[in-house]
C-alpha cells in the first residue's frame, strides 16, 4: 500500500527550478544552481535533525523532481542512441557481407 505524504508538488518549480544542460551532446534536465543549493541546505538540516515540517515537504518535492529527472534523462539517453532500421541493416550487410557491423539491441 502506498503511504501518502505531504510535499510541495514538483510542478511548483517548473519555471524557476529547472535548466537544460548539454552533457555529451545530450540535453539533460538539471536543477538550477539555486534549487540545488536549497536542496543541499535542506538535506543538511535533515542530517542535523533541524528540518521543519514545511521544509520536509519542500525537500520531498525537490527529491520527487530529481527522481523524475533521473528517469526522464535516462529515457532520453537511450532514445538518443542510433538503432538501425531493418532497411538500414540490410544496406549495411550488402556493403560489407564479410563482417556483421550492426548488432540489434535486445529490448
């Protein structure tokens, strides 16, 4: 059973807490420097046992946003890789029939 928890919705930071950053020719979602600093501050307060209920809700929302980014960025990374179509595979085999130059990815 899923336990509900109080948190600020991740969509709260859509306009102010998100940036796109180019990493290895791939645009990935990241927290802005300001939101990352706030997350770090809240994590430190958690470690010290000084976090308030409101701050915990804020940290939980930021953490949820980071989980969404992690998933989204991994999907984007996989999708950005080149996977040949059947037609492209046949063309490659015709060009060099002595070597298998394309290995399909198992899904």
